[in-house]
């Protein structure tokens, strides 16, 4: 038997047989440039990490306030809702935007780097104002979907400032985006995905501004904020999905796996995921923003837009990683983050099919999906750390962290699904939950235990990254890649 060409052979073997490495052009890899963009990416990483720390502190209060018996020692509804507002906004909005900022900083050209630093500074000021609001200017919590708020000048001002920073970030990312062509290799496909995520974010910001401009001034409270954030919130789901898909492909390729999707097919998947976001401006033109038709059209677009891309990319990434033997133990955290991410996102998607009424199955659905995105971005951070000048995460703690976080969140959403079957309502805590039976108490107890484990897993992520940041990477001065 004739030998395969050298570029077809990987540097590791499974069951005594050499496995094919990623072929030229199929290597879904991003490189970190060793210039001012590297420092900018580090800045966005720091903002994301600090947001996670703050979110973790509020999540401890959040889980305790919903856990049977324990919540008797805590203030009930208002305490729970204030914690929920900050937990959601820091762990979803700020963390996701910051990770988008990190990725957009390294994938584009050096054009407008100073605007990137301004965007980071403005976003950081807005984040700080939101985080301090519960202690300095609380206001009433408003549990609007996508972006819950505290109805106080400090929090709302911080949110507007953060939005301005995000707008500057997106503008700079689009101006510095690599030129697109008709032919793509793996790197070009990921660049297309990141540019698509920036476009989706721009559409989301436009939707927020559009809603604010046309929203009836007679509306107040939850009705006002619910409609204000509905259109833009749906558009941002496409951003998070695209960032997650880029993360899945990058992590699989980083582990030495050959993803069985060509760059052209991947670009098509990204384009399909992006196409749904353009339903957003049509929904504003076709229907009044207060109408049921407007609301339903945006919901349909979100459900139909991402699915065709998520399933094939997720299956391809899992198949690739499952048939590949890791060349180094330092790759184990990347594999763990990828597999845990796909598992949680799939669980959230399946739960969404069975939602009926307004109960805790709804947060079970979006917790699964959101945590799936979070785990993918955690893996991206692990992958990027050496190229940013730090040590690669290593050891059992780094490998166990994604699984601990993922399993805890899986228990959390199973408990919510269980309780939702008994009609336990969402966005309430303490006595307002009205837990009548042992089964309902057990379901929420499982939720609380899983939430506690997930909190530990989330805090361990910060610990692992902090340990890695204490050491510099000797390999981070040459080509900016950790492969």
C-alpha cells in the first residue's frame, strides 16, 4: 500500500492508525496578531471576566432566593428580582459583547484600533454604572425579556452608555473587517462568521433605536421595556449563535480534528443564520411594534433562522472531535468546553419544543441555550490565552471546569423543567413560588443544587483563567497562534 502524502497525516494516532489532520484550507483557525490588536483583545477579555465575577456574585444570591427553606432567611421577591436583573445583564449582555469584542479585535485589520479602545472604555464605564446601581440608586426591578432593568437613572444611564460603547465596537469591527471573496479557506469562513455576527449586532442596535423612536409614550413599566427590547433582543440572539458556531469550529480544529464540512458549506451555514436577522427591519416596516403580528414574526424568525445552521455545524464538530485522539493533554479543556457547549445548547433547544404557558420551563429553555453559548466562549478564551501572552490552561481543574459548569446547569434546567410541569411560575421566588407538593419542592431543590454546582463551575473558570494569566506564554511572540 502506498503511503499517503505527508500533509494528509496527523501527528497523532488512534487505535494504532494515523488520523488525518486538518487539510490545508480546511483548518478553521484564527490567529492573534502580535500588535496593538492583541492588547485590545486582552482589554475586552478583562471586561468579560470582570462581568462574570459580578454575575457570579449576584447568581449566588439568585439561587439562594429560589431554593426551598434557604430562601426563608433572605428577603423575598424584590431581593430575587434585583439579583436576577444584574445576573442576566452581566452574564449575557456584557459577557457576550465583551467576547465579541475580543474576537472582532483579532480577526480584522488594524484600521480604527483607537476607536476600539474608546469603545472598550465607554462600555466599561457603562458596565460599572449598572453594577453599582443596586447599591447606590436601586430603583424598581423590571423583568423585561432579553434586557431586564432597574428603573433608576444610574442603571438606565449605564445601560445607554454601554450601548454606545457597543455601537462604537460594531462600527470599528465593520470598518476593519477582512475583505470577503468568492473563495474561502477555513480562516476565511470564520472571518465571514465573525463579520456576520457584527452585522447582526448592528441590526439589533438599530432595532433598539427604532423601538425607542416609535414607542408610544403612554406605556410605562414592564410593558414599555418589554416592547423596547423585543426586536433588538431577538436580533442579538443571532449574534450569540454566530459567535458560538465560530467557537465550535475553532475549538474542533484546535484539537486536531478535521471537521467534515468544507469552508463553502460553513459560509452557507453562517449566511443562513444571518439571513434571519434581516426579518427584523421588515417586521418594523410591516407591523406596529405593539402588535401581536410584530411580536410573532420576530419570534418565528429567531426559531427558523438559526436552526438550519446550528444542527449541521454542531453535529460535524462533535463527530470530528469524537473521532480524533488528542495530541496533547493541554487540549483536553478545549474538547471539554466544546462537548459541554453542544450538550447544553441541544438540551435547551429540545426543552423549547415543549414549552406551554408561562412557567419555569421558559428559563430552562433559554438557560440551556445561553449556557451553551457561554461554554463555547469559555473554550475560546482557553484557546486564545496563549496567543494573548498568557499560559495555556492546563491540569485537571481546567478540564473538569466545563463539565462541572455544564452538568450543574443541566441539573438546574432539569429541575426547572420538572417544576414547570407542575405549573411553577417564572420570575418569582420565596413564598410567591407556591410550592404545594413534595414533587414541586424536589424539582426546585434540584434546580438549586444544580445552580450551586454551576456557580462553582463558573467561579472555577475565573480561577483557571487567573492562574493562566499569572504566567506568560513563550510561544506568544511568533505567529500569534496556539496550534
